[in-house]
C-alpha cells in the first residue's frame, strides 16, 4: 500500500474512534482523546519523510 494511502486509512480509523468518544463520559473522553492523539503523532512521524518530498 502506498504511504499516502496508509496515512489516509489511519486518519479514517481515528476519526471513527473519535466519533465513538462523543458518547463517553468526560473522563473516558480525556483518556480516549489522549490515546488517539498519541497514535496519530506516531503515525504522522512515521510518514513525515514521505510528506516532505
């Protein structure tokens, strides 16, 4: 799979997870959003070399 396609798939997965978080309590949301943000940071750092071309 091409790097950009993988990045788009990861973004789509995290958007879905963030939609689920809307139905959670505040404490659950905080934990969920922190995890999603950390995962997205890792994904973005992995694709940075491809995006800077």
